[in-house]
C-alpha cells in the first residue's frame, strides 16, 4: 500500500451535463489536482432537495487523485461547480496496479 499522503482515492462528483464536468475536469487536470476524470453520461438521479423529490438527468465524474490533494480539490470543485451543494464523495482505494498508482501520484505532484 502507498504511504498515506500518496494514498490514491476515487472522488465521485455529479453535474448537470457533460460540458460542465468536462470543463471542470480539464481545469482540475491542468492544476494538477487530479490525474484524470472519467465522464459517464446517461444517468438519472432521483433525490430529495429542500423537501421536494426531484428527478433529473446528470453526468457522473469519476476522479482519480491522492489524499494529499483532496482538501484543495474539494474547495476547487465548490468554486467551479454550478450546484449550490455539489456531490463530492471521496472513496478509499485499497489496492491497484503499482504502475497506475505511481502515475496517479506523479500526475498530481
């Protein structure tokens, strides 16, 4: 397993459309906050917001980064994201191909 600051994580973020998340993703890659983002279209979210059940099409972004970049990443997503409260979920990675994990670390340093 990687040292704690190099520990890879996956961050999930949703957005209203591909263009919005692609723009955010390009910014985050250029700023070395993330190694990459995968965009998954065709998702429907059903949720409760302000005591109302809503159903909307969204895009899911799957981000790869390291624990050392998470706090700055969360703050930057909040700045760039159009939602009042964007979904930002950080998931631990317990293992992976060493070469890939090394690449993630190198991409964000």
